[in-house]
C-alpha cells in the first residue's frame, strides 16, 4: 500500500496558521475566501467545520479555483449582487511587512478580486508562514500588476519608468497568463520599496493598470506559522469584536 506523501514543514506551518485563523469564523458570517496554497487550507478547514460542526456561513470566493474548492466542500457561495458586505476575509500573502502589516499579494493571479473582496470586508485576516515576513516590501518578491491586454507593451514601459523591471507573466507554453478578469499580469521587480504608499499612488494613476498587488492598510491580523507554532501579529489601531483563538501567541504591531 502506497502511503500519502509527507507534508513539508512550510505547508505544516501554513496549515496550522490557517486552522487557527479559521476559528474566527462564526455561524451567520459572510466570509471572503482567499486564493492560493495557504488560503486553500482555510477553505478546507471551513469545509470540515460545515460538515462536522454545522457551521453556517456564506462564502464569496476570490477566484474560480477557490469557488470550485468551496463547492466541492459544500460551502454555500454568493456574489456581490446578493451581499455587498463581507464580515471577514481570510487570505494569504506573498510578503508581509513586519512593522506596518502591509502586504504584497497576487502571485496566485487573483489580486484584483482579492482586493475587491478585501475592500468590502469589515476585517481582513492574513495567514502566512514565517518565510513571508520582511522588513521592507519588495525584498523577496516582485509586485504583480494586472494590466489590460490592449497596449500592454506601452503599460509595461510606463511601469518600468517607476523603477521596476517588469516581466510579462506567461504560461508553460509561452502564452500570456490570463486572469479570471481576462487581463495580463506584469511581475514588477522594484527591489526594496521605501515608500509603498507613493508607489501605490503612481501605479493607481498609470494608464492601462487595472490593479496592483500592494495591499496597504488592509490586514487587521496576520497569523504566522513557524517552527515555534502560530503567532498573531495585529494592528493596535483597530479594535474588533472578534475573539482571539485560544492557545495562540499574540504580538501587537509596534
């Protein structure tokens, strides 16, 4: 009999953080369901709770693949046509800036929908393993920038003038990666980003840019999994009626 492959340490950390964050979800909530390998652990845990605990929630997914996973777990889904307000969104991140809790998101290709869902949420909780923590955004990953396919070459040149080295994201066959919204993605290496809010403003005003992966002032709490367990990093300027999960270390942002 062939045994299941062992889960990596990094995925164990992600899973632990995801399961801890999922404790925040209570019956009656509208929940934003994130996209990516880390967020998939949250969806799986919520599916387990729906089946075994009778958890009653409605989800709004940030991508088609998350919607497919949720349906397979019998998590009821809705759309913004029915619900314009989300109680809590739980999603992953590609980088988390320690002091500010600013994020880079979008390596999974769902940044536009992720930001729409986050903006419609009372609170956004982020789950990550400790390899995603950085002192400054841009130190480990590029900033995904979603762009209109028409004239993307011109948009690429505009973004390049902001100090980046943009590269069109492609599939294995060399064709452009297409987002759920029908757009392209430029992965823009800026290096260390000293003024993320200024960069976000410049990207927001760049013609052809649909959205970018700088998620600034969105995260309320970050659940970080690592060798020593799960730690909660939280903003000290936001209060919430949501209780903190038990047996999880907490550390406020300075």
